[in-house]
């Protein structure tokens, strides 16, 4: 079964969107672990490795995505866990998406993205 960790890095305390995504992915047949709010990149990586996940989905509304999302990817690489696929979402300006992808975030989903688009991304990555 595909395992996905949904995490809220940083000080952002709004988790309605993350909970929605976690529930929708669970309803789509994936095993989902939700870590809750105010997680550090380090704690997210430790949990991802301990839970042997295939994907990490990061959600952020506070504007710190350019720092926190790449930090998670960097720490996964340092821990020899670069096979874990990282995607992100939340309130992210379109102009920041190329930078995030350059830093190893494989997909960025902005507000209003249909769940099918996220599950299609997951399924395509699993095929590779």
C-alpha cells in the first residue's frame, strides 16, 4: 500500500486544507499519516523515515515555503531517503513554484486544485 505523510512545517497553525487533503487521499485508497501543525523539517523527516512513507505532502500558508519545503528535501537526502517523493501545497505564489521544483519539490498544488490532480500525480510517480 502507498504510504503518504501529510505535514505542516513551521509556525502555520491553519490545518483545514491539510486535513482535507489527508482525508481525500485516504478516501482514494492511500495510507495517510498526518503529523499535525507546527512541525519542524527535522521532525517531518524523522517521521517519514520511521513510517517508511513513499511520499511527503507539505502544506503551508504562512509564506515560509521557500525555506521550509527545500529543507525537508535536503534533510531526506542527508538521511539517504531521497527516494521519498516530496510535494507541496497551500498558499504559494505561482512565481515561487519554479524555485521549489528546482529545490526538489516534485509538484506544487495551489488553492483549489482538484484532488484528482493530486492522485494523478501520485499514480504517475509510482509508475516511474
